[in-house]
C-alpha cells in the first residue's frame, strides 16, 4: 500500500498568489495624484498612449513619454507581506544618456521604485519585496513613469504571495 499523505499535506499547504492589479483597470490619474510633478517636462500622455497588453498595462512612450496612471487595488496587503512584481521594458534608445523612472506609490508613499539607464537593452523584471506599508482593497495605486525615447514599458502583475 502506498502512502500519499505527505504529498497531500504539501499540496494543501500551497497557496496561489493574490493579484493586486489587472491590466484593463488602469486609468489616467489626475495631475494632483502625481508623486513627482517635478519630473513632468510638459510631455503629457497622449490618447492611446497606454492600454491593456498581455494581461497587464503597456505604456507606449512614443505617444506617452510621461505617464501617471492609477488603479484601485484588487486586494489588501500588510507591511512585511511578500509582494511580487513582474514588469518589462523594450530596448531603451535615446540620443543622449539619461534614465527612465518607474515608481509605484500608495497615498504618496513609495511602494516600489526603479530607475533604468538609457540607453539599455530590453529587460524583464520579476522581483519579490516586502513593503513597509500596508494597503486596503480599493486603495488607489499610482504608477508614475517617465522616459526618453520611443519605447514600451509593461506592468504585467503585482501580487501578494
């Protein structure tokens, strides 16, 4: 007789990641929501500059070199929970050396931030981190993105593990 109990205990103990965002739910944020208005060089996001792509949101920086988007969180998380973020940028090309900036905030507080040198090869990011702050379902998550050049940035997922 074979015993499958250890396998069943392990399988029952596994939990699925809890999605905190969905690509179709991002909207343009009001200017007052921008956590870094000093980065705005007057290049507001044009119509069609962002939208759902592969389950996430894609920002086309040819149309939208500076974006401030918002999304109501789909679930809550506590300080110290493990969150996982999955995002990508295409080849980052510009005539001069500069940098792109991706920032996620909640109520003006930094949740996640990454600065990327330009020029740069395309890169995908799958990172886990423990936030110092918590949030409730429905809280507005703000994505601030600025970039130089004609590139795409994709925010695929943010999940609580």
